[in-house]
């Protein structure tokens, strides 16, 4: 956790759940070190709920190291990679090799095979498959004011040799930037002047194998403050003191620096800041001020910090800074995250142009799984059949959306997952990632702990029992009207209706309250939400035995029932989508020979080289007529 001491959020929290559903570690370890848990967007529908947790850095690092050091079959080596080792075809002359290496990014075909890596120490590690996850260290450069120096994170060296190695292999590198806020000493902050934000009770863990978390009853509070016009004036007067503020390198649009916010939203005289402790009080006094990443000179940072309400006497323990780093064009990647240009070489994380831990972890589990599956297939005595792969499409979840967006559209700014990117968000929720992905991962051998599968079986059995309980409670319309306090919208058709039907029609709801504590123990800012969730007819008031069903099962069943009609329609759309995805496009197709395609369409298709008809449709600029011509071409080729 090199920056923000938190995991999850809107969209991002679903990714963490999807990683956990496939037995990834980050959600499980975040639960062990989590010191505040919240479901963001709780007042909206479950499809856009975003699990998020503040995590103690010390605890997270300890548990992650212990897990990795004892992980079966994993050998940890510390060192800096300077070069990737490649084996090139022996039947090609130097001129042909140079031509292959200089191919346009996404239209590249494999011109080499990876054989290992060389460390800066000179040591060579041989490998049939290599996964590169460089974060912000690839050609990293830190900016503080007008100062710039090579680094991927303050106090740690950048990876420069690897950038050259990738360029030599033919990869075209771009530059992106991100930033981090200053760190503050909590003991010098006046929290009494700020609204307090408490964690949820009961806690919703990230991992499907956890029912609770160690610090559920000892959660820390976060606090809210804001910038002021005086802060904005100080920063505006010093725009010329930061080399990071330039448009030639793109930064994250959805998590912009304070300088960018002041420039872009000049009409606003205030921006929200969340003060988030970096851990339990016994481990750290450091506070992370979320919302004010910046690259101003250190003296200017301290000056504007002390103009913020509650921070008048604050001590800055570390200045904020910006980082520029190299990334590849993700259209160079296959759906497995193996590169098209080099066989056996996989990429994951910021090197593919994405933001954050969550996107990186999701790509990491997919790239790592596919590298391992391919390596295992290569070693098998009988290598008949296709190499097993973990490939997810847009209807499978947010990880499928992330991969599809990267490899078909590329990136112009750091890519961030959020719920609006998914057209299947009603079915790709945080609460059902285990049902969507766990058995699929198990079929590929990715689930180490078999108890996870047994737990999933138990969850589905409990959900079936809860649905049966709702189906057994049946009343006539006038009886429902009486039970619902005289609600005449129930109708008078004379048909008996079950409680499950009433949830589907919106007359009954599960209490989705964020806090089970008594009102006097709920922070003032949470009171409106708590009141909203306690009014109106609830299932437990009408269905005998419903209150005895575990809370997570009640919520999952109610959500499925509430979205029932929409989910059925979305499944039909997903089936159509999957039919298009099943129509494979040859990697060597010559689009210029399809006469109906315009020159622009030929150029776009040749640059991206989509692997399915569905992926071709999602490339901007391809007309319906062009898609029809492409479909006819593929079918003719299949019949030939």
C-alpha cells in the first residue's frame, strides 16, 4: 500500500470482491488489517454499492508478508530487473526482425519469445512466462515544485533499464502521471471542529470467507474538512512553481490533483478533504488527507495546509508529490494479458495505463493465472488441446469490463473502474461475485482452499431456503393491503401473491441500513440515512422466521428479488452479447480486402485487431454497415 491506506470504493470495491472470489489475497488481508469499513452509495441500489475499508499499513504488511513467505510453491527473490531476455526466430534476417519490432502497437504479432529476466546485479533468472507489474516505477520521476528526480515512490529507485528493454523489444511507451497528498501528524490536528464519519455496524468484510473482521468493534473515525478561497489563492499564485502541471502528460481525471481541481473548477471556492488515519493509534499518528494530492513546493504546501479549517497548527510529516511513469499501449495485449508482440510476456497494473491497487490486483490475478496455466500446459507430457485460460468478458464482471476497455479502446488517461462503465452492473454486483466467479476459477485449479467451495454451496443452499420461506407466505390482495397499511396500489385482481412476488413488485424491502446501533450512538451525519432505512414495511414484519435468516443471506435474496425483472432482461442481453463474442476473428485478417469497409474503419480495425466480432463492435467509428460486412466476411471464411 504505497499511497492511500484504503481498499475499494465505488466500482473498485466490486473488483476487490471479484479478486477474492477467485482466491486472490488483497481482500482477505485488507479484512485482517481493516480499521474502518463502509459501504459507499448505501442510500442507492445494491447494484452501485461500493465496499471500502481503511487499512492499517503495519497490520496489512505483516499479514501479507507472512502469507507470501509461507505460500506453497512460491519462491521470493529481491532484486531490480534491468532487462527481459528474448529468443527471436533464427530463420529471419536482421532487417525482418527490425520490421517486426517496429510494427504498429496493436497490430503487432509475436516476433520473439520471453526466456527470462536479467537483474541489475547481472543474475539471470530463466522463465518460460514473465509477468511485469511495475506500478509507477517504470521510468518513474518524482516532481515536487520545480524539482524532479528519478523515483517510483519517495525514497525508492525507479526502473530505467526495463523501460529501455521494452522499447528495444518494439513496445511504444507513453507517459502518465499521478500524485499523492502530504502526510500529516494527527496530534497536531484540531478534529473537534470537523464532522466525524464512523464505520458501518455490522461490518461487511471484503472476503467471502470472513463473517467478521478483527477490529469491527474498534474502528477508527475519519473526519471531513475543506479547502477555502484563501487556499485556492495561494495555489493559483504559485502555478508556475510546479513542473507537474502540464497537459502533455495526462493525469487521472476522476482523482485529480488539487491544482487541477482549482484550474478546472474555478467557480468553486471549496473542495472536500477527508482526513483518514493510516492505522490504529498504537501503530501510527500519520493522517492521509484524501483530496489534496499536489506537487507544490514544500513551503507552499505547508502554507496552504495551515489555511484549512482544523489544520491551523498542523505538522506536515511528508510533502505531497507527483509521479510520472511509463506505460505501454494496452491494445498490444490479448485478453489473457499476454502481449501480442512477445510470446510468454504478460503485463498487469499501471504499466497497462490503469490507476490504483484494485485495478492492478484484478489484472494481476488474471495475468498471473494465465501465465501459470500456460506454463503448466507447456510442461505437461501430453500437450494436446488448447491451453486453459482465464478469460472474462463484459457480462462476467467488472474485471471483464476492465480488460475489454483496455484492449479495444486503449487509454488516454489513467483508467479507473466505476459502475457506469458496465452495462451489466445489475448482475455484476459486489454481493454476488462468489456466485459469478468462484466455481469458474476452481475449474481452472485456482482455488487453493476447498472450504471456499463448501462455503459457497452453503450460501446457495441458505439462499434457496430463504426464497422458499418468502414463497410460502401467500395472501389475497385485500390481505396484503391491510398488512401494508392500506396501500391501495396492491390491486384487486383476486390473485394470491407471495411475499417473494411482493418484493419483486417493490411493496416489501429488506432493511439495508448501514448501522445497527441505537440512534443515540449514530454520528449526526448518518442520522438521515438511518431514519430512511427504518420506515415503511419490512420483510421481517410480515414473514415469520425471516429475522432468523443470517443478515447477508436476507440482503442477497432481497436484492435478487428486487432486480428480478431487470436481471431476466439483462440475461437475455448477455446471451446475445456472448453469441457475438463467440464469433472469433482471425488475428491475420486483411481488413483492406473487405471492400465495404471505409478507409477509417480499415485503419481502426487494423490498429486494434479485435479477437471477436463483439470486440470489433466496441471500437469507436465502426458503422453498422461495416459490422455487417465483417460478419459476412467471417461467415464466408468459416464456410470455405
